[in-house]
C-alpha cells in the first residue's frame, strides 16, 4: 500500500486483521470500526430512524411554543422547517465519517481533541443525553399513567410514595426496563425496532388527526388566527432566537450521528436517508400538531397541544389502547436512539477495558434515574432551560471543531489505526490537542458567556454573566460553532505539525473498499 494513498470520498475503509488489538488501552470491540460487510443500513433505515425519533411528544409541542410567542401557524411551521434544514448540514458533515471509516463519535473526536481529549467532548454529549433520557422516560411513563388511568380508573387516587401515586412509579419503572431491554440487544435490534416503529407512529398520528377532524367537523379557528407579530421588526426579534432554539432541539445528534452512520452501506444511504427523514418529518409533524390542536379547540373550546391530554378525553377503550401503544413506541423510539446510544459509546470511550456498549447503556439508565427527572421537570427554569441550555450551547462549539478538523484540516483523510494507539499523530501533547482546547474555550465563552435570566427565574444576572456578550446568548449554538471552527482552522494551520495528522508513514495498512449504496 502506498504511504500516501488517494482516498476517494466514496470509499469505505477498515482495519487490516489484527492491526489494532481489540482489548487495547483505547479500544474494545464496540469502539473498533464496523467491518465493511456489517455496514448495511440503507436509505430506508436512516429515514426510519429519523421518523421514529422525530415523532415524539416534545416534537409535537414545538409549534405550540412558537404560537404562544405570537406567531401564527404558518410562521411557526416555517421556523421549524428552516431550522431542521439548517441542522441537517452539520448532521451530514459529521455523519460522513461513519460509512467511510465505521467509527463512532468519540473515536472521530480523537482526531481533533486527541485520544484523551476526546473524553471531554464525549462526556459533554453524554451529560446531556443522560439527563434527557431520564426526563423522556418520566414523560413517557407519565403519559402511560394517564392513559391507563382512563382505561382502568382510580390510578391517580392510589397511595402515594415520595409524593407520587405508586401506579405512576410503576409505569416509570416498567417503561425504563423496557427501554434498556431493547438497547441491551444492540444496534441491530434498534435498527429492526425503528424499521417498524416509524410507520406505526405515523399511522397513530394520522389516526389522531382523523379522529379530531371528524369529531370537530372541521379544524377550528386556530388556522384562521392572524400573527400577533406580523412580519415586521417584532417578528424578526422573536424569529431568530426561536430559530436557534429549534436548531438546538436536534443539535445534539449533529455530534454523535456517526454512532449510527458507521453502520451505513455508503454515503448515499446516510445522506439521502437523513435528508428524507429529518426536515420533512419535523415539518409534517409540526403541521399535524397544528391541525389536531386547532380541531381540539373546535371540540373543547380551548386548544389542547398535549396529545396525551387530548386523547385522554375520549371514552373509547380501543382508542385509548391504541394511543397508549403509540405513545409507548414513539417515546421509546426517540429515547433509545437519541439518548442512550450516544452515552453508551461515550462511556465506553472513557474506559474501554471496563465499559462496553451494553454496560454504557445500563450506566446511562441508572444515571437517568439518579438525576431524579420528576424533580427536574417540576423546576424547568433552573435545570432544563439553564443547565441543559448551557451544555447544549457548548455542543455547537464541539461540532465546529469536529467539522473543521475532518473537512478543512484533514480533508476527510484519517489514519484509522492511529485513532486507537498512543504515540501517533493524534496523541498530540499527552493525548490532548491544546489547540482544540483553546478553540473550545473561546467558542464556549462566546456561546454561553452572555447567559442571562429573568429576575427570579434563574441563577444568572439579568444583564448577563459577561454583559457585553449578552446579545450573543440567543444565538449560542451558531456562535459557538462558527467561532470554534474558524479559530481551530487558524490554530492548526499555524503549525506545520498538522501534516502529521494525515495518513502517511506509520499511518497503518488499513484497507479501502468500494462504497455501497
């Protein structure tokens, strides 16, 4: 093999047999590249993954938040659609490394942050995912509790434990166990689950639309309500912060999407599948929520945005059971894919010899309970909108570094074996790339330094932590990504040692395979 191979972007690369020990200090079977023969996720698999993840209760409620801010339904749907087209771009850029090299997100991060420094990026992502896993599990368990209470009656009046009915705790625990049982079977089990979960949830959402449409004899007055903001300056003052918030909804996946695309049969599969699955599904789901909510206003006199609350108003047992199963499948689909897969790999990257993918998933499940999501959801100002908002802002900074390193600095060329061993080009300074840390620090300060809270609503001063950065606070994700990307490129190009990070002498004898579709 030549020292400097010409690597076509359509090729798929794998390690030569025995080139990297599977039990090394920085490797285990779950972190090593997926064999080319096992990279077989198709366009449908990726589209189904996104359909399954996008169809969930928080996604349904996105449009309601924008309408509450004064937008009409057209402006709300437009904002959601544009945000998901924008976030698709970094999703495809970071996802490219998956089918090509078969590596998960924390291993890709080693190229830019260093073999040890990658743990910083991975743990930031894992912290967000663990928290949201617990919150989504509590939301899903609560939805099941409400629907089962309508079927059997009397559940809300059951004896209380720690302030909640024991029946609610039962729903939470059963739901938690079911989620971990599915992911414990591995990524192939997740692929099969998403394949049939996606169409089932779509049918469930359409059934809800038909039911409320028939019951209402139309879709109410919400569709005719004008925007309280118009299209003038007041609208744009709300639009841009709202756009950033909608982008942040899936910005976490723009980091760890290689955890899924590493199983892709080729670039066309992951790119087309994501393009078909993410922006279209989120836009259609927003439209669906608007129509259903407008119909609820015609029937009950007030718009009901929460689909569980809406369905709970029916007396049809079959409808309640169908809704119960739909909520169950929809929440499991998004929670496993979005909030378990990432920390499972991230924790495995932290201690490869001790933690594999399955152990990482179980640790995620335990942490999701220990954070007590029932308390977090009762104080959203302090936790969900403050702590998670801050850490989420940092994710844009990490994404900027990943994209800059992989696409601009290295032009998609990585030395695959050196991602798993000390002393190579990704070892930098004791396993840490100080230039990546500098870009991360600067981008992070710019992204979250202006964080502020309304009086009595959070821990930050109203004028912002760093007052002159307050105007940037509402654009944290975009500011962090842009600043870290530009600074990282400048720092890496300022030293000649960057050349060592490209495949060259000592770069290993990994093999290239033609891409599939």
